[in-house]
C-alpha cells in the first residue's frame, strides 16, 4: 500500500515473497545494534545494514550515504513506529520506492507461509508451514477429509483457517518432542478443534496435562485413505524425540536432523548423556530407513536451506552424502562437535520449556517476547 506521501507499506507476507523468490531488496534495520546482531532478516539477494534509530533522529543523511540509488528500500524496526518515521524522512529526501515493514520484526517473527510439499500415494497432500522469520516448520498431513498437524506453532488460527479452506477436520496434533525454542500450539489447537494431542511419553514426565503417548509401533491414521504416520523413536535432541514416517515417502525428523546440520543435545542440560543417543539415531537408526525418504525437519537455520518455492526438504540419501553432521567417522570428534562450541541457547528457552510442560501460563504478549530471535536448535547454526 502507498500512502499520500509516497511511502509504501510492506507486509510480512510480501517480504516473504522477496526472500523465497530471491528478489533484490535493500533493508535498513533501525533497531539497536545488539538486537540486530542477535537476529535479522536474511535472503540470497537481500542486503541489510544497521543504523540505530537514535542516530537518525536529527536527520537521515547517514542512512542516505549508505543506501544505493535505484533499489527497493525497506526500513524495519521492532514494532513498526520507528521504521515508519525513518522511512518518511527518506521519502522526503527524495528516495523512492521506500517501504516500512508493517508490524515490524514482531510481525516478521510470527508470519507463517504455507507451502505444498507433495501428494500422498492414495490421495491427500502434505503441507509445510514456513515460519520464515524464526526458522520454524510445522506440517499438515491432509487425507480423506481429515488432517494431522505436526510440531504445531502457537499461531493456531493459521492452521484452523487453512484446514477450513481445505475442507478438512484436524483430528490429531503431534509434537515430535518437547520444544525449547518456541511455544507449542499442539495442545491448544487440539483443545480448540477437539483433536487428540500426542507427545513422546519420555519427554512428558513433568507435563501437567493429559496427552496421548507417541510411541514406536503405533500408527496414526488420517482419513479414509489410511495414510499411516509411523513413529520412529529417535532420541538425541531430547530423550523422547520421535520421528514420523508419513505415507512411506516422508521422514519428519523434528529437531534431530536438518538440511545443513544436526540437532543439538543440550537444551535440557543433558548434552553428555544424550550425545550417544544422537549418534545412534543419525548413524544407525536412520540408515535402516529407506534412503529415498524426503526429510522434512522442524527447523531451518539458514536461508540457504530454502529450496524451490521456499520448501525445506531433501532426500535422506543426499543428506548422508552432503550433511557434515552425518559424516564424522570418529566418535570422539562427533562428541566434541555436539557438546563444545555450540551456539547460544535460544532466548528464554527454559521458560519456553516450562510453558510447554504446562507449568507456567504466560500471556500472549509474554509468549511473543519469549520467542523473539532465532531458533538455535542446530549444532552448526552459528
């Protein structure tokens, strides 16, 4: 939308298209330097600079000197207000086109983009919801008028609306593990739509609510076409981490295996204890599966992991060929890699774990603040 002053707004959905379509964009981020260094918008053809808002209060000459002519310019801040002010000054100085990000980085953190991954053998489809600003991924498996949600994010309205658009009823929600980087919407969504909520029992020893135990050997059926979701116990990121084989085609790995990295075992303070489980899952358990399975992780750490149309996926065989975390023959070296020199913990991760256990109930605004920043679930996401 263009205002009377020639200033344009850009929504998080529109910004997502710039990233996914690899379009050129110049971003001026006016947040504090520490916030910028912690987390920023990235893309293959996106250039971004940081000039804090307080440095531009007396004029935008400093920004003008650093912004190339002839490019789309987007100004971003935490919640919108500061970026709108700076963008207006850029327009008054003669720059065009200039945009500000509607809702700021807060809106960017919460935007979900649905992407169709593929068809199921006997009818139905699987969709990936890309939380582009935080690197989180949720999944909806649709078949025979029913749907299952996997690793549901807290923005449950998005999933309800999408299910309504598809004309399907959500009958199950599943968490592959107890999440530590974001607040799960799985139980909330299940309560809202009358679905069954599943979580691995070994991760649920401290939860305060009822749940169905996600255990190996079970099959969760979706719709009349009997699309089986087969749990595969795969500990390492957490003691209960459980992967899902969907329709014999897709491997939903949770936070165990990513496209360019592997899961970290330390978010529950158990790195030394769980590193052996992680290695066994990655180097033994997954090798017993079909290598033609399409890996669909619960996170991505870098925009380079976004493929065609924004999809985050890869054949298991290709990951064994190209993912460094799957190619460390020496056990001692592997243990050192996943227990030393790890990235910082996700923001508020202990409080997020407590929330996902049902022990605390932060307000919507508190939940939003707890989740600000990158997910940091992988070993190599430095």
